[in-house]
C-alpha cells in the first residue's frame, strides 16, 4: 500500500485533520485523567471537566473520520 499525503496540493498543510485528531485525543484523554484523579482522591465530581473531555474526544473522532475520508478520496482519484 502506498503512502498518501492528504492536503498536499493547494498550499494547505499536509495531514492537518490527522494531526488535529491526535492532538484533540491527547487533550481529551489528559482532561479525563485529571477528572478521574479528582474523583478518586477527593470524591469531587467536576461535571464541566467531564463534559469538556467528552467533547474533545468526540471532536477527535470527527477529525479522524474526516482525515480517513480525505485519504479514501485521494486514493480513489489516483486510480
């Protein structure tokens, strides 16, 4: 299977949606880890932190889906 550079034409950055997906996933996981640590140590439940972690993780899945769709489109155009 060949490597496909998505977004390499038109002056756009290469793989921006893939990088965004990874960054959002890391931030969401970090936020969820802090929430879990607070619940375990103090028993305090910060629902706003849990909601932001869920939002970041959801956004990472959306960005990943967009990235995969762009890869499929680029591969289909090469064929």
